[in-house]
């Protein structure tokens, strides 16, 4: 959460983008993005943060970060 905010705030708009992930959807929105939103609000950072089904951070109309979970099924590392 701290690195996400730092990265986005130290780069010019359009030069940085962040994708966050966690093992489950609830962990992405209820844990990680809840904390990102809390930090965003307390530090009065630019843009707006959406928490919930589509965790996203926008500055003006530009999407600069979002959260997602990995696919439920997939062949990770299989040969």
C-alpha cells in the first residue's frame, strides 16, 4: 500500500501505473484497497480511489492503478 502511493505520487501523471494483486477478491478489496483508500484520504493524495468490486485509482479520467486477483484456475508452472 505504501509503495503504491509512493510510486504514483512520485511520478508524473501518465508515466506510472500500478496493478496490485492478492490471492482472493475479498483480500484485494477488503484488505489491500481499503488500506490504500485510507492512506489516500489521510495523506490527501491526488485523484479518487474506488474500493469494492472494482478497486481503482483515477486522477482526472486517467486510471493509474487497479487491483485484481489471479484466475481461479490455470496451469501455473506446468509443462
